[in-house]
């Protein structure tokens, strides 16, 4: 079996939503070779060859797979976190078993940069703190990682920011 187990290194509350869980876990082997196959199979995967690492969402949870470890952000609770790890382990084992019939993909689907998100935030409300973060840059970072929601930047609902809000929604893939 490609992955016998995935070992949790730590679990702690998410920064932005302390009712949810973030965790880091480690693989018993280097999984770099599997990332292009996962990239080909997982529909919303974002693959970065330099690294390498692969990120994707499972509903609202953000999962990032590195060669030797992975992170999960926004698991509902510890039970959900362990279920996600087991789901991922089975998925990776299936992909490994079927790799001869999968064409690996090295396509790097684009993901917005943190700076691109930051530049669209209301500049005249710079670091106002209404989102619960101390700075707009921190908000951009958590927005990028999936730990913040766009609607938490309250100034963005003001009509003068309609275009920026729409651009942010487009970048983040919101409908
Ligand atoms: S509410 Fe918006 S403008 Fe204010 S600090 Fe947060 S991200 Fe910046």
C-alpha cells in the first residue's frame, strides 16, 4: 500500500474561526511523484511545481499537500479532521494504484496572489480593523488561505467598492 497511515503532528483552532480546526500531518514517505497525478484527477487542484505543492478544497476545507506533509484548514472538529485524513489517504492510494491509466498533469492553474487580493481592498479604510484582523495584509493572507471570508471586510459593501468587490469575487472564484 502506498500510504499505510498519515500521522497528525498537531491540531489547533483556526486563526479566524476558533470553532474550526487546522492541522498539520506527515506522510510516511515523500509523495512528490504523486502530485502531478493528483493534479490530473482532483478538479479544483492548484499545482505549484516549484515546491512542489498542491492545494485544493473539499467543500469549505482547504487542503495543501507537500512532499512530506499536509495541512488542513477549517475542519469542523477533530472527528472531521481525522475523517478528512482518512479520505485523503484512500484517495492517494487509489490514485497511486491507478497511475498507469492517468496522464500526469504539470499544469499550474492560476491562483490569485496575496498582493493581488490586497490591492483590491478599500485603500482609504486601510487597516481599519473591521474584519477582525489588525491589517489589510493579514486579511489578504487569510482570505488567500481560506481562513477569512470576503464579506468580513465590511467597507467592501459600500457602493464605491462595487468593482473591487466584483474583481475580488472573480479572483476567488465566488459566484
Ligand atoms: S475591514 Fe477591510 S479595509 Fe478594514 S482592515 Fe479589514 S481588510 Fe482592511
